[in-house]
């Protein structure tokens, strides 16, 4: 025996009750009263969303400007002098 046309079949997104809308303009669940047009599945995705990663804020690293080159050159000269002194100290230990 064929069923009568009862309208569109729904599965309530809140209480999971199966029901037909009986061709009414508003598909409202008879058990909990939820309007099925407000279902999260019916919402379009928001523009620019990337799923789970969209909630993670991006870490912005601060930009560090390099100071004038002269202090760097002085620091390099000091490093070279320190290395030369260490080599001299090591050379004196090898002779002993």
C-alpha cells in the first residue's frame, strides 16, 4: 500500500526524531519544537575558514633591525683577537 505524500522527511538536529513536515512552510520538530531551518548543517561555511586551524592565532615574530655596521666590525675584531690568544696559549702547551 503506497504511503500518502506527507511532505519532506526530516531528522531533527537536536533530538534526532524522524518526522515529515506535512507540507507545512515551517519544518518544526513535533517533539522538541526546533526549527529545522536553523540546523548547523544548513549554514554556509564562513568565508576564509580553514576548519580547525582557523581558531589558532598566528604568531607574529617581531622584526629586529640591525644596528650600524661599525659595532659589529668591532665585535668581530674582538672575537678574532680572542681566538688568536687561545691559539697562542694552546701552542705554548704543546711545546711543554
